[in-house]
């Protein structure tokens, strides 16, 4: 990841978490541990979230004045939520020295409800406000759990701030992609390549909104593959219609227009099934070259599909 001020501060906070992990055996049972140090880390992380959220707000078209009435949650994160559905994005805890096992602690959605305020907001955000405004009374809320979740939120926002595209070459399954994107604590979920059809529709699986990155074909190579598919479809339909015409040329029974339409439709589907493999074999070189030349990239999920 390219250097930027926010990322450098994030990495510093990440190192402090890992330093804590050398002192505290951080497992599921230890997440309620709190201290002045952890509370301070929670506050520092949340201040960074406020700052990067506001910068992203203006970069993405926010129009409210940059003054005391611009709120990082109900204004800035709300705008980003409307564009990117950040409340669904999953951040995975992948550091080998954080001994977490429960799914709720391994798979975080750190910006869930973060665009809301008060009792409706995220747990780490409520803890941050409580510790910031009354540390003596609310120190017990400055826990490892809330710090890790706030750090996950900052990680997520940094990735969207950076807005990088990664060249995957011919690696369509993304198994060579570094899902940590430079983090020593977290990693992201990658949506698999859905394939290419003539329509160019990106087929989303059930985890699409959870994924921060998507694998797609580059525009240039996708267009070449689509043209090959369309050419194959045209050749298939030529042969199918030829067979249908021959079939109906010998038909003697009278049919209503509705019956004729249904019979033609069934015949087309029948011949498409019969002729698809032979036509594909006849044009194998065309398809092979087009699909062998596809190049892939991992792009940020901005709900562009």
C-alpha cells in the first residue's frame, strides 16, 4: 500500500496492539480486559476514524460545510454507507498472535451501525464516546474488544481511502492476492471471479456485500472474450434456425398461432442443447484464445455492480 498519513498512523496503532499481545494472551476470554492504555488507544483510533471519514466525505461529493455541525458518523459515514454499504463489509482478524476462535471475534463488521448516533451506534463508537467524555466513570468500556473493532473500522476506511486496483495477471482465482493489503492484524474477503457471458453481467454471490474486493476481468480482455461468446452464439443460432426451418418445412398438421409459437420455442431449445457442444468444438480455437488471453484484477467493491 502506498504511504499516506492515515495509513502510517494506522500502522502505528496496529503495532501498539501487537505489543499488547506480547504482554496479554489475547483470546476470546481476554477481550473485556481494560486499562488506561487501551482506553487511550481506543480514543486515538476513533479520532483517526473521524478525520479520515470527513476527508472521504468531501472526496465522494459531500457538500455540508466543514465546521462543528459536520458529524463524522451521521453525515460522513452515512454518505459513505449510501454509496458503498460499508456496514456489511467484513474484516477478518488474521494475526497469528491474536488467539481468537469465536466467529463473532474473528469476522468483524466494524462499521455496522457506525453511521448512527447514541444508543443506536456501534459498540466501539459508544465506548469511545463514553471514555472520551467521562474516562473515570467509563474506563471499563475501554476494552480490547472495542479497541480491536475500532482498529478494524480504521483499517477498512484506509482501504477505501487508498482505492487501489491490483493486477492479478492470469490468476483468476486470486489465490496469489495478499488479502491483508499490508496489515499485520486484519485481512479482507475477496469476491471470486464470476465468469463472463455475452451480456457482461457481473454475477454476484451471496457474500458480495461482505467483500471489500472483487475479482474481475480487465475491460479490454473482457470485451474480447464477450465478442468471442457472441460470435459463437450467432453461429449456434444459425445452425439451430436451419434445423428448425427444416423441421417446420415438412410439418403438415395445422396449428394455431399460439401452438406454433410454443412448438417453435421448444424446437429452438432442443436444437440448442443438441448443437452447443458440436459448435463449440468447431470454434474451439476462437474460444480458447479469447479466454486464455483474459487478464484479471482485484478492484474495490464500491457497489458498482
